[in-house]
C-alpha cells in the first residue's frame, strides 16, 4: 500500500516536472522570438 502510494507520487512528480519543463521551453522560445523581432524592427 505504502509502496504503491510512493510510486504514484513519484510518477505524478516526474510528470509535472516534465510538463513544467515543456512549458518553460515554449515560453523561453517565444521570448527569444520577441527579442529577435525587436532587433529586426530597430534595424528597419
């Protein structure tokens, strides 16, 4: 019972960390794109 509970908690933790990293990567990429857009606007 305790083993199953800890296993479940572990999987949920790793899953949430995976989702968090995915979301963080997407936000980071968008920020980079915005910076590039600002640079190109300044050039024009």
